[in-house]
C-alpha cells in the first residue's frame, strides 16, 4: 500500500469516526422512548451495518487491509466529535 492510499485511509477513518458519533447521537434520540426489544434489535442492526460498511469501504479503497492506527484514528474522530457535540449542546 503506497503512502497516498494510506493517508486517504487515515483521513477516511477519522471522518468515519465523526460520522459514527453523529449517527449514534441520532440513534439515541430516535430510540429514547421506545420498547426495550425494539431498542436492542435496532441497536444490534445498527452496529452490524456500521461495521460492515467500514469493512466494505476499506475493501474498496485498499483491498481490505486494516491497521490498528486506522481504528485508533476512528476512535479519535469519535471522541473529538463527541466533545464538540457535548460542548455545543451545553451552550444551548
């Protein structure tokens, strides 16, 4: 894997972490007052879809090679977006 593809995958992982955080907030707000079985089913399906989508994107971009720093950057993007969303919500 050349350096261009590796940098693209790093940026993609960071952005994907941000998108996951935003979708988690939306999923939480959507299922806040629903039935417990519906929450479990939708959350499980959501986790499965998000994981499968990330694997498919990596397969398309770099033949499915997954490095630990892709996951670490995704977690960093998630945490950074979570702090931004919490800060934005506390200002309102």
